[in-house]
């Protein structure tokens, strides 16, 4: 298979390190514009530098076809390992399998298990979705109308949606009156525009916004603050995005976020890759990092 420009770059890098023990690690994602994804990549790069690896990051900006092509490039360049960040490996299964067949270990951070993936480090996303749903439904007193933002293309985010479905069965008086598949990249602006439309068409019926992650929650907050600032609509999301946390502190409509430990994910992935490059097999094929609920109360803030 012919290596592209990226593959040639990796090949050149490898040639420049002949005689050293530095491992060439390809870090690939379609979503580096996401705050959480970028955070994990930055932490992993720091860990890679400490380990003495040559880690090169490729962002395909939401283009899964380009992601598949770039993986083919780095496989052709014979990198030591491939790290996929915020990717469902089953969407690029042929390329992942080709890497495994070439003896190149593939690990995922905030991804999913799949054939050819040696290690996945993530959160228990069903638990995240359950925490979010239970919190939001509790704030509503177990009764009301919600709108939801979801994104089934990401395996973890889809698990959160499945957790919402399970929670709705326990809360028959909670109704989903509208939903929206978020556009990525650009989730904040997409959610803002969608919320504006919802507020115009059924704003008086909406009691809460269930956001599968914080960026759509932030978009909803921007729309509500602009169009219905005095409404009692409650918003909650997932990730612990710094902007979302600041909005919680400011007593905005965002009342909670389930914070993932992205630094821990990247660190555990680096530890796992260290073992893999040493010829060892990780004890577990999937590792969960801890998560916690952040609210005004946990931040020591009293909101009116």
C-alpha cells in the first residue's frame, strides 16, 4: 500500500532516529477541536516526551475518510504504535485490522474495544449517562419535558444516550419532546442555533436540556441566555469542560456536568503503551478512569 505525505514524513522521522531507541507513535483523531480531545492529546504528548517517544499528531477535522487514509499512511511507514483519540475503531475496522496484521499495536483513548485494538482507556460512559440523567431528572422532581442533544457516531457518547433511554423507563413522567443529532465539528454553534429554534417553537414546554457532552450544553446556554434569560430551563452535560464549570459557578442555566478525568485517561494510555512496547500484554483490554458530578453545591456556590 502506498504511503502518502504523512507516511513519508513518518518514514523520514524514523530514518532520522536510526541508532536510537525512540519509538515513533502516531496519534490520530478527527476531533482535536474538541476541548476534551485536545486535552487528552496534550497530556499524552507530555507523557510521550517523558518516555522518549516521537509522537506526531494528525487531526482530520471530522473527516473519517481522511482518518482511514492517514492510518494507512502510518501503517505503511511502519510506526511503532498507533493511538486513536475519541474514535470508534469499528468505523475504520479495515485500517485497524491492517495495522494489527502488520504487528503495529493500536490503542484508543476515549474510544471503544474492537478487533485489533490492544487497549482502550475511557470512562464507563453508560455510568456517565446514568449520572447525568438521574441528576437532571432529580432536579425536575421526576416530572417534565426535556430536549436532548446526542451524537451516536462516537461509541461512548452513544452509550450515554442508551443510559438516558434506560433512565426514562424509570421516570415515566419525563418526556423527550425534541432531540437533535449534533453537528461535529462546531457543536456549540450548532446547539445554539437548534436551541433558538426550539425556544421559538416550543420554548414554554421545555423544562430541561439533556446534553450528551458539555459543548452542546454551552450552546444551549448561549441561546437561552439571549432569548429567555428568565426561564427556569435547566441544562446538564458531561465532561467537566472548563467553560461549563465556569458557567455553573456563575449560576447560569447549566446546573451540572459529570466530569471525566481526561488527564488520567491519557496517563493510563501512556502507561499501557509503555508495557505494550516492552512486549507485555496489558492486564485488561479496557480501563475506566473515574468520573464525578460537578454542581454549584460541589463547587461551594450558592445560587438564587
